[in-house]
C-alpha cells in the first residue's frame, strides 16, 4: 500500500518530505566518560599497558621428574642436578689448579717477585677475562702494561673474554680508578690487606666493597680477590659470593635464585653457604659453577683460563651429596 505524508501526497512525490528524507544527520563521536565509582571516590584514568618493549626470557629447564633435595630446593629435575654436579666439580678442579699448578698468565703471577706487578696482572686478568679456545691469553697479552710504567692498556679494538668487565662507554676508566685507589692507600697489596686487626672474612668484605668501581662488577671483583688469594698474593676468606651486589642480569645471581628457590638476599646468602658446605666445595666454586650451569644447555663451558677437567671421583661425590 502506498505511503502518504502529512501533506496527503505520496512520500516520494512530496517536494518537502523527500527533501527532508535526503538529509542525513551526521553521526557525532562522543568521548565516553569514565564512570564514577558508586562510593563517590576519584575517577581513575584508564590503565596503560606497560608491556611495550619488554622482552620475556624463558629459563631453559629440564623436564620435572620429581627430583627434590633440601640443598637445592628450587630444582625439580635430576637432569639439572646432574649438570650442577658437573659444573661444580669442574669449578672446584679449577680452583685447585690455581693453587697447585697455575697455567698461563696465572703462572706468571706466581713467578713474579714484585708483588705490585703481580697484583696489577691479576687485575688485568679479572677485568679483561681469558678468551675461550686454544690461546686464552692472547687478548690480555696484546695490551698488557706494567704497574711501574704507570700506564693503563689501550683497550680500543681489544679482545675480551666472556666474563669481562669491559664496557665501550667506560673504556679504561675502571683501570684508572683502580690505580688511583691503590696509590692513595700506599699500593695494591696494602690496599687489599687493610688493617692487621681485620679477620680474613672482614678483609675480603672490605676489599670487595672498595673495588666497586664503575663497570667493575660483582663477578670481576670476586674473581680478582679469589685469584689474589689462590695465587698467594693476599690471604683472604671468600666466604660469600656477595649476590646482594649483583645486577639484575648477573647470570650467577639468577642461577642462584633459581637453584636455591629464594630471592631474599639474607636467605640466599645462608643457602649458598649451606650448599657449599653440604657438597664440600669452596664457596667460591659456586661462582663459575653457577655461571656455566645457568647458561643454555648447548653452550660451551667457560673455562676461565683452566686447563684441567673435573675429577670423576669428585663429581660422583657431589652427585651423591645431591641425592643422585
């Protein structure tokens, strides 16, 4: 049935109605106001996403096979526990080699009669880190200087090991800071030894604190002090890894938290000592051991200048202490 307008005409034939029908009202976009809470509180702005630019890293883990042990409460895999035994046995063997028959530049440190020159060489080793491969000392040998010359190495274009402290933005600044610090305290040995009344643990802690130069981080400070102790330069007691001083990306700290199932600094320090005592290895063996253990499973082991392999009997003993 045809439709008639109020003018008694067919809608399509009415000049007035047809004109109105052809006009389309524009659609206005009205901003939606946040609704006010029923309790009359302030209106909250919409929450913004904070995930932009974030990279999520998944820690490589072996399948859970029901493994449990009080010394390593964070582990649920006997495969991971076995890898831990491998790496701790190797790290302990490296420490014995440093004390008994140090190889490469470590041997040069032991043979150097001038203790200031020996300490400077140790600092260069800890700062640059040995390379991995056949010639582990090539990077350090290429730029090595003497303490007596008063010069720091030219590091541009140098070769650095996997655990180096070198930062291109800082360059040789940590080396300059180290020389300034040691000279102000009467020499390197005097600066490291501190006061006669200090215990070996206190001497280690104070030296660790004093070595907090920019870019010379927790791993390098600990390595420097362990080398000075093991190579007979300064007597210390490296009783802790000082994980509270670790950066957010320190693989040893990340591995320790994963392994020990805790992030609290106080509990982490206690559990690392319990682990070292429970498996009967020096606590400093945990540092390189956890570094290698927390690396991807297919990554080559970082030897840090060592030429020995793990003692099979010691590896078996550690595995037994871990309930394997």
